[in-house]
């Protein structure tokens, strides 16, 4: 996920009618949390070779992507049986089938426990038990309890798989929760970003367990499959998720149970509220649904319009969106917007706006479905590769929907003016890790200067070639992880030009 810092900084320039965020809610539940019951399930809900639920999350004609990903990428499979003690705690059991896709044997596997990140307030992820292949296993915590290390009794050879079982419980902040309130109960909305133990990416630098700065994105992970069974006794909740809700049952004793399956996705998010209303639109058979809060019907409808237009535009410009749902969800996040696979969260602070920031933020976050969700990248060490391209994608949307004149104003305000303010103090390359910037320069350089870099590349190669580069990059790396070198290679291959001097000039390496 990512946050739209730059746009928040610039909010006052394009929109002036944002309502203040609602005060933090503190319920009596937070004082007396109900213990999470031990899950009854001894086995995961699905057979490991059953891919049929994941295909149900795919757009017709893209079901074959599930088989392709399974055979070619050998992704991690997550199955979770969870109990939600609304709204204070979630926990249960996670089964994970992990395949070693690296060129070396692995003597340990890591799981990230993001709710333990410094800066996340009043959230705690506790793993009570780990099993490897059905046997209890030792584990230890590193990186301020955000990285759980499971040593393997026998190294996992390339191509081999292992099944982990983790019992875990996570307490949920009943106020902002830090880190842009992406994991919190706030404004009557429960947002559960990154709540489960997640295996990070392993690349030529090894396991990525580093602590990321709080103002950038945290996750760097491979495409996986998720099957989630979520239960709660709390009545009247509306659930929205990455992926698709396959089943929603309320038993005679009042237990509501949802079964959820993802397509090939690199994360899964769950968001719940008793206060959600919905509006939907079919875009080329993709069901786009806006979840909005009581009193924000107008904003909810506008967000639906922006998201539907962005989805259609990016499908045309970049390539197909393969999932049969895209959800745009109003939450209490203090970021302008945050992206997840198959889901976009937009801050409730901006739902009174018409156009302006609300529109640009929605177009930006929908753009992340291509750059982050489908084409993955190292968001911690190469944030420009997704954020700058996504911000430039929102400019492309603006051009296509509103024309060049309005897009020119957006370009000046959102990209040039912000970059200039930072450059007047200290110019920096666009290709640093998040930790290479302050919070202020991160937004200005990566989102502002980075977007101008893509515009400069477009000018240098011409419109047709530029869009051919983006389409080729998308087609080649969707469901995979791309590096800056990969993008340069595609750009040079498609354009037939030596673009290294340009990339080097902007620090895009
Ligand atoms: Zn972003």
C-alpha cells in the first residue's frame, strides 16, 4: 500500500471544502476485549490443489490466469480461519503452503507481523504457535517484533514446498492507530490492512525484513492465493475485501460467516462497517462498487464515477484488469488514499469534494491496480517505480477524461509546483529508497519529480512508443516483481533508444 502525501500537501490548491476527520472513537469494547476462541478447524478449508475458488474471483476469460500463475510462479497459498471479536481483536489459524522459488536452499522462512511496527499505536500481533509440516516448531522475533523467523529443521531445496500453521491474535486500535489509520477501528469503519502473518519477498538481497519508514509503503511481497473464512457474532456488518466473497451465512445462533477467495494477489485486506452503503457500476464486466458512509452518498457516487472511468481508461492504455470486482471504500485513513489488490481506500475527509483531490486521489489509487498490485515492485527500496508511474497514470486519466487544458493545470499544481518547492531547498534523485528522503522530500521528489520523469520519457520517445512501453512492461511483469533495471530494459527494447543517460540523469536506478 501507499499513501498520497504529495496530494495531501497540495489539497488546499485544488480543493477547499474538505471536512475535518471525525474524532477518534473509543468504545467500551476496547476496555474489555473478548478473548479470541481457539479455532475449531484442524484442517484448512480447501484442498491445496483446489484452484476453483480463486477462479471465481477472475473476470470471465481470465480464469486461466489462475492456472498460469500456479504453474509458472508456484505462489504461496494462504488459508485463514478467523474469528473477529468486533471491533477489538481478530485472530485464528493461518495455514501457508510456501514453495521455494529461489535458486538456493532456504534454512529459514520469515513472516512479517506488521501490526507490531513502530508507529502503529495500540496494535499487537501475537503468534502463539507455529507448526512446520504438522510438527511444533521453534520461532523467534526480530526487527522490533515485526519479523518472525522460523528455522527449518531441513533446508528447503529450490522447488520444494512446506506447510506452515500459525495461530495468531491481533489487537485492533480503537482510535487512529498510527500509520495513517490503515489498521484501526475509526469513524465506524474497521480497516484491517496487513493484519495477518505475511511472507515477505526474497530476492538477491535475501529476505526483506527491514523496518520501513512509517511515511512510505511497508509491504514487498509476491503474488499469492488467499482463502479466508471469517466469523463473527457481531450483527449487521457489511464486509468488503480484496477478492470475492463466495459465501455469507448467518447461522441460527447468530454467527455470521464469510468465505472469501482472492485471485492472484500480493496482499488481502478486509474492511467492515455497519454504516456502509453501496453503489455499483459494471465496467466491461468488472463490478466496481463504492462503499460509502451515511451522509456521504454524493461523494460515494462521485468516487464510483471516477473509479469506473479510471478503470476503463487504464484497461485501454495499459492492459486488462483481470479480476471481476474492484471495491472503492470510504475509510478513516488519514492518508488521502491507500491501495490494496482489488480494493482502494479513500479517506472520508474528502467525500464532500467535487473533482479536485477526491478525483485525483481515486484515479491515483486505481492506477495502483496496475503498478503495485499486478506489476509488483520493491516499494521500500524503489518507491518511484510504482508511485511515480501511478501518479503519472492519474495525469493520463486526467488528460483522457478532461482534456489537455485541465490536465495541464493538474500537472503544474500536483507535479511541477511541489517539485520546485523541494528542489529550491535540495534537489534529489527520484530513485532513492524511502529512507533516503524525509517525509516532505519523499512526496515532492517521488510523486512530483518522479511523475515529471515519466513525462520527459514520453516526450523523448513519443506518445505511441511511450504507451507501447507501458503495455509491454505490464504484460511482461504482471503477477511478477519488476526492478528499475527491468523497466529500463523494456523502455530501451520497445523504443530502440539508449535511455540509460536519461534514467541516470534523473537518478531512476
Ligand atoms: Zn500511491
